[in-house]
């Protein structure tokens, strides 16, 4: 079977796709992967054939700058004089972008003629879903949020104080959106909405496809009855498979895995291990959710948020010796000098990248996390108590879920005017430190609740269920194509016989 994977470079969305691509290669399938060149090595390490999105879609990328995992979206916003720090602006240009992406997507599908397209079921890869629909290629989405109800809260938290209803009217009245939508519908026979899909919270990149959801059914976000019916009417099928994790992680350490070795040694010595990670987007240059952004009307920038979180962890667990007290493992992200002038205690290991799953597998007493969907489910898969310091989007929802499930404590990102005096950041630092100490003191209680989550996630089937779904969807598509060809051939014969008889 020939499979085409499509996902941009956002690590939280990419990692599950890499696991699926590698497993598909190991099953003997011919695997292709379209993405950004920044993650080319990761993709090729799975054994997949890499296709550059930039090369494949010149109509969208030519003459524009690349802006991280979102490609050239920032340039599109500038061209339309829209505010780059607004999530609403992105919603306004989605169909403008789609119109420019579709020609390249269609060319790639025609060139490869895949049996199956597997796409990141979020807005940055929606072109792949629509291209597959136009060419009638079977497709499966991978939804890295907590189920179909997650978009309602995920999108709103990045637009505060605007609501989705506000956004709908803004998008519908944006003329470039209206014109692009009309041209797409006319050119490709699609039925895209003027404005946002309805009811509130619905997305248009699921279609009638099967969507793999990377959590268990009981850990999904709530969904309204109207939204459920709307997806059912479309024919979309949401299948909870649990987190899609690397199966052999940590089984054969390499010389580069020094952090994992340090964690293993600390466990052997009976030392506590605390893992700290604020994800990849908050430490990026993304205008809205990144280092200088104030997503959702926050008082703290991404930089101020991270600095407060990191120093809170140092306050709670610092030691005067590298070999004493808790081992602090801190993932900083790829920025140059992200710590600035922060004083790092000797018992802390601070690196741009940490093999998070491998560290969790070794055993972590406490995970201070931003609460992204992948990090949250990974924490639960290894029954790890959490302190969640959310930045935006699904992180806020997961922070509430951590408390309701009894697996940890959340510390909300302060909202309001910018923290010019530094007082807000200082209080936030104290609150995070207190939460860390509280969860650590009651870690066994939180771990029991996390263990229950682990068992429910494991029962979802994971990678095996996902791969079997690939086969069944591709085979169903093949049978459907054969039936259509047979019907067309029969119709042609009937037409020929009828004409011959008439003659």
C-alpha cells in the first residue's frame, strides 16, 4: 500500500504522525510524507520519502518568507493588512491560503496516486483533506486534540475576549475570504461555508473521513448535541485510539541519551525526578502564542511565563549539590539563551531538547507541563502527577481536566494588562512554586488517579488499532473505486448496445 502523510512542522502534531509513518514502513508499506524542511531529518529517520511542502506548493510559498511551523501564513496576513498576533486573522485567511495550496496538493496526489492519505486534522493541513476529497482518495485524519468537542474551547481561548460567534461574522464579512471561498467551490465542486462552519465549534477538515483521536473516549472534551449531529450528518467517524507513542523508546540508549542515563541513575539512588517543559510553541517566535506573544489577553508574555515557571521549579527543588536533592530536568526549547540571567541550581539539567517520553518512561515523580494534549496524555500513560501551567488553547482545557481527574493542580496564566512592574510575574512564580510543593507532598494520591487514566488510555488500542484502520479504510476505498469503474463500464456497454440497436 502507498500512503501519503501530510503534517506541518508543529512538533505536538508531528510526533504522532512520525510514529504512524515509521510503523507503516515497518509493515512494508511505501510511505511518503509532505512537510516542512525543518523536520526533514525526523521524517527520513522513519524510512519515509520526504516531500517539501515549499517545493510542492509554489503557488503559496513562492516569494514568501517561512515563519516556523505555520509556513508563510504571516506573510499572507501582512498582505491583507491583518494583525499577526490575532487568531481571528488566521481564520479570516484560511480559505485564501487553501485556494493557493490546493493546486500543489492535487499535483502531488496525482503524481503519487496513493492508496491512502493520512493528514493532521487541524487547519494547517486541511488542503490535504480537500485534495483527497476532490480526487476521491481515501483519507484518515489524526486529531491531536481531546476529541471533536475540543475546538470549541481550544479556539476561543486564543481569541479572548472574542467568541466564535464574533469570529463567524468577522470571517464572513472579510471580502478576500468570500471571493476565495466562491472560487474554490466553483473550481473544485466543494461546498465551503461563507464564514465559519456551523454549528459553533465545528470544523470543515474532517469531512466524511475516519478521524483518529489521540486520547481515550472518557478523557475527551465535552461535545454539544448539535455538534455531534452535524458531524454524524457529514459521515465523520471519530475513533479514540489513545496516545500514539514510540514503542521502542529508551530500549537501546545511545551516547546522546545522557539525560535519560542521569534520570535512570537518580532513580537508582532514590532521588526524586522532576521534569519541566513548557512545550515548543510558547518558546517560538509565533506572534500570538510565542515568546513575545500575550495569547488570550495575558498579562505575561511567553518569555515572562516561562521564566516564572522555571524559577518556581528552582525555588521549590533547588539543591546546593549536583548529586543531592531532586534531579530537575528542564526542556528549554531551541531559542538562543532562553534562560537569560536566571540562576540555575547545580541539580538542574537545562537543555534545548529533552527526550520527554524516554524520561517519563524511566519514572518521574512530578511533571510541570504546559498541558499540551500530547504532553498531557504522555504523562497519564506513565501515571505521572502533574502541575499544569497552561499558555493557551487546549492547554487551558487540559489544566482543568488535570484537577477534575485528580491527577494534579493547575496554575492559570494571569490575564489583564501587561505586567510592567513585574509584580504579576512574581506572584505567579510563588503560586507555581506552592503548587509544585503541594503535588509533590501528595504525589502518591495523585499517582493513583493518574494510574487509572493510564489503564483507560491503554485499553483504547493505540498503534495497532490505528494501523488496522489504515488497512480497512484503504481497502474500502479500493472496493468503492472498483465498483464505480464496473458501473461505468456497464453503462458504456449499455449505451453502445442501445445505440447499435437504434441504428
